[in-house]
C-alpha cells in the first residue's frame, strides 16, 4: 500500500519539488494549489500520483473542504503532513501596515493550526508525522525581516506543543529550518522587496532607504546562491523518513553555519552581527 503525504503549497516552489520527490519514493501526494495550471502540470509530471486541490489557506472553510476531500481519497489515512506554505513581508517594522502583519501570521501561523488540526485524525490512523517547514531566521532574526522570523517562531512554539500533546498517539513532529534555497523564492523575495521600496514616502526613504537597500542586496545575493531546489527537496524528504524522527534540523550550509554561530556566540556578539547586516 502506498503511503499518503499531504503538502500545502505543493503547486510551486519547494512544495512542488517535494511533491515530485515523494512520488519517486512511492508516495501518493495530495496538496494545495493556487491555480488550475499547477494542478494540470503536476498531474502530468507525476502520472496522476500528485493530486492537487485549489485552496486559499487564509480561509478556514476552504482548508476544511480540502481536508475532507483528501480524507475521502486517502480513506482517512495520512502518513505525513508537510506544512510548507509561507510568505515573506519584508520592511521596517515601523512602517509595515497592520493588515500586512495580520496576513503574515494568517498564512505562516494560523493556517498551520487549521491544517494540522484537520489532519490529526488521519495521522492518528497511521501514527504518522508532521513536518513543519520553518526558517533559520527564527534563530537569527535580522533587520527588515522581522515578520517572517516572528510568525515562524510562533509556529515553531506551537509545533513543540503539538509534539508533546500528540506523542501518546504515535504522531511525531519534525521542524525543518532551511536557509537560502533556489526554489522560486528568490524571485518572489526580490519582487516583495521592490514593492516595499517603491512604497516608501519621501520621509520613509530618508530614514530607511540606504539601509534597506543594503538588506535587499544581501538578501537577493544570498538567495541566488542558495541550495539547489531538487537537492533541498531530497534532503527534506530524507529528514521526513528518518528514524528516529529528529526534532529540528537545519537544511543548507548557511543554515547550519548560523545555528553553529548562535550556539557559540554571546547575545552581544549576535546583536552586533545583526547590525552589521545593514551597515
């Protein structure tokens, strides 16, 4: 019997690469998509082994409908749930609008709660696993990238609690903290950065443009040198199958380097290094 995996955001980026990698290893993949083209493409590339369903993860009713369809198709048995979807809202905390902050948490944190709770009964049936795609910025939040770090940190805290609460049912929780990856994210990040820069008022530009440009240059450069998309997917799928299940794993040499630095440095040294990222 094939194992079943659910991946949010499986139609593009890292989610797409993971979906195809899971299929190579004999899984039946169910996932969310944002348009019909994604559904058609993945169905053809996977010989029908990736079944995507349109779903807006900011809407609870659509998440519950998605879960209901997956549970019907999988006979209520899900072996792995990969919470993959995430968005990035860069910019100075002083000027980011409240509705943008709310959307960041809606996608990166609140939707994860709804998705996870919807699939817990199916994961109980298989004593399955939850894989949470986080970010190394949780460990090293940097200027102009605060919302991503904060929302993902909140999600990691929730996953730590899920790990304890679900242990008696045999459900394991793995947190994956990647660094930069060439998975379609760099282009989206560059576009998000440009949007923020173009929205600056003259006063905001006076206060932040010089340092924000340095952040943008380093962010775009770092992502352009990130881990290959296929390799990133392979490593994460390897982690999802690892026994015993790890608690938290860094993916990518940059992520591993940051975690090593955090472990070995003082808080004062870390604060100074954050400041240097925009100097």
